C-alpha cells in the first residue's frame, strides 16, 4: 500500500536525519578541520568528527536534542493520497519517536505539558508546496533548540541597503557566540515581510552546500557574509578559531518600498536533514543519504 510506503519512508528519513549527516556536511566539516589553524579549534572539530562517526556507526542520534520535527513537502498535483498525508506524517513521527528513538520535544506553550511523542498543535510542522507531476518529495528537518533560540528577524530601514544587512548578520553571529554550537550554517532571508523573510531563511538551509545561489549578486553576498562572520573569531563551540560559520545561504523575495525585512536562521554543525522522492508507483529514491534498496 502506498500509504504504508510513505509512512515507512518518513520514519526512515527521521532516523537518517538524526543519526547520519549528509555527505556534503561531512565533507565541509572535515575540510574545516584540515584548514583550521587554531589548535583548540582543531580539537573541537576533531571531537565533532568523532561524534558523527560514532553516531552513524551505532545508528545513535548525533545529539540528545533531536529537535522540533519539521517537514518540507513538494507534492505533485497528480500524486494520490494527498488528503491523508498530514495523518501519515503524524503517525510516522510517533513511530520514529519510539523506535529511533527521538527525544520528546513537543511541549504545550502554556501548560508546559510534553505530549511524549513529538506531536501536538501544528507539530510536526508541514511546509507544503504544490508542483506539477505525480511524485512526492519529502525533507525531514528536525531543528534543535539551541540554534533555533538564536534565530532573529529585523525590519531594517530600506536606506541601509546591503551594508545594513551585512551588519545585522555579523552582529547576530557575535551576539549568538557559542550558544548555537558553532561552527554553524546560516540561512538568510531578505524581503517579503517579517514572517516571509524568516521562512525563506530556514528554507535556504535546505540547499546543498556545493550549490551557490543561481544569481551572481546573491552568490557574491553569500561569500562576503561567510568571510565577515568567520572574521569574528568565535570559533568552534565559542572557544576561538578560524571556523565560526561553515556556510551561508541567502534567499529573497520582493519587498514593500517602505521596509527591508531580514531573517536569520541558525543551524548548528549537526545540520540534520534527509530527503527522499516517492513515485506514485511506490518506488523510493533517497536523495541525501545512501540507503540500500532506496
């Protein structure tokens, strides 16, 4: 049954996301270790490498904080079972919480009661996009609390322009310091509105690390922000060094003439995400991880 295939795939994506880093993230961290000149920073990066090696070999979560469960979903307009998908994602999250296992992180904001299974009002959170075709593409994106606490949004004076954006980003990285468990990845959303900019910032974190923005001016800004934020010297775990930020990803939307919204989404070195594409005939392709039979 196709619904069972989808549910099993979602469970597998959550397992992969919290236990195995995508190959591009692994390569980026290893490269940072080789290039780091600060010995304390090298020790921290080496500990991170040992961490993700042990997590993968034992199929154990990379961090005790397995995050708030978020999914990005691209569903084809001809894909069947559209109506039951929200229930499938909820059921799969409950299963993954037990069998991976995932730490229960869904807490009622008023009573403080933990649901115990990582589900609740609007959780797991589903980001939908309708596309043409008959496929379903899913990205599991469990977001840890430490990096999430450092996310920021600001309505800049439009006259500040690109210089104002750069200053806001660098100031946010300095203020965050070691709290988001650096080295970090930064998603930057510009324009749209306050809510849109932060949503774009978080979605930007899904882009593969070796793919710059398709527009030259935006790609240039990404490189400049990477250089500027690493000049802060915060370093791995806030202990100093060359490597504070591993990657910067910028996305934008057209804005109102009177406002310049900028959102910043921090992601710790454990950039947990896993993607798969499901065809309407039930075939599954895993896109970010090597999975036997996938």
